[in-house]
């Protein structure tokens, strides 16, 4: 099979690899499409949380759609169209065939498979908000980063009743999409590290009630504690961009009496209800994910796909691979 393989930080190539037959409780899926997540960029391009090199074929892909070609689990049959959502540290979605536990597979409803592929990212965002629920009705929300995850936070929090949604990103194109997804105020992060904080304070007077960090860089994590008000809530969603500790202004965190949580492991939610809800929202047309689907490249060009996604070239938002 064809598969992407990471050999060193910044280097991933397409090569031939062996297909592993499924064991009991597993399925073998022929991949149709896989998408590059921000966490994939942090692992492949920055070396964050990579278990060893060279990595397994298909690593670290964890957003995929395809067709079951062999099943050793009673819930799945040959020919089933499915979403695959393994953990990123064990994902192999950047391979023509994936062998994975049936726990990380869901049958697809009717719909465009490229659109339904976005249910993996949307599901993780839904789960993050469910895991530590905060009532944002009539309140101010600030979101750092408007990649696909950040945009889904914008869409969901606006529809949860947030009165004011303030977002930031380095990409003008992403900020335009954010307006369509419910952002009330957009901030060009190229204006400097304090631009978001100034805007939030000007718009709220005291800071945001709820803040989401959806990037994972050291700079944005440090920035995040400056945005909430006294007794505000903070969600750190972005995967860390490296292994080094991140310094925070603990005095500011302490004085504001902030409540902060992180999000990891949506794949193990009992019943997988967040991923199921995501599939429903997309298949019914409740959310239009088409503005996010910016690029599709064949698996043979996986190195170029990662460069485009990492550098945000040509308006890149969500870069996918086809098989």
C-alpha cells in the first residue's frame, strides 16, 4: 500500500508499506480521504509527542474516511463506509489501508465523504465543550486561532448563546470564514502579541468570560491568561508545539482566580456521542463545512501537502489527502 512515513522532524514522504491484517475486534479500512490536523503539523513539523522515528506508516493521521474491506468485529461488514478517528499518537490515516480497533470507527450517514471527514475535528470540539461545560449565554467569548478547530468553537459557542465572539488568527482568509461562522469581532494577530488583549478589553471592559486557546504554541498559550476577566474560564485545546515546558504568568492567573482545563482523548468518550453528533450536524446541513476544505492532494504529494498546511500557502485552511 501507499503510505506517508515520517523519518525526521520536518520530513514525511510517501512510500510502499505492508498491510497489517486485522486481529479480532479490528477492521481493515481502505482510506478514501485523510486530513491534516494542526496537531499533525506540531508532530511532523515541530517534533511534538512523536513516539519514535522512523514512525509507523500512516502516522500521525487521525482524520479519515473510507470503506471496510475486512472486518473482525460484528458491528461492521465489508463495504461499510466509515469515519476513522484513532488517537493521534497511534493514528495511521495517512495510509491507503488502516487496520484499527472498531472502537475508533463509525458508519457514515449519507453525504459527501470529504464533508463528513470534518466530523472528526468537529467531534473533538463538541467533546471539549461537553467535558467541562460553561454557560456562555449572553457572555463574551475569545478564541485564539481560527483553524478548523477554532472555527468550530466559533460556530458552536455563538449558537450556544454567546453575545460577543472575538477571534484572532494570522490568516486574513480564516478571519473572513470566521465571520460566516459567527465571529462578531476579528483580530489580525500579525498586528502584534498584544492586539488580541487590547481588542478584548476594549470590547468587554474587563476581559472575556470564556477563552479558548486553539493553537497550542508557547506564545498563544502564554497570551491566553491575559484575556479572561476575574473568575473567567479558560480552555487549552491546542496540542503543545513541543516538549519544552511553557512559562505562564502565574501571578496573573492566581489574581484572576481563573479556572482552566485542557482537552485530550475525545476518541474514548463512552458511546462516541460527540462524533455521532458531529456527523449528524454535517450530514443534515446544519453546518456548512465547505469553506474549510481548501486543498486536496494525492498521497504521493504528502510532503508538499504538509508544507502547504504548515506555511498556510494559497489560503490553506484544511488540507486533505486523497487515495
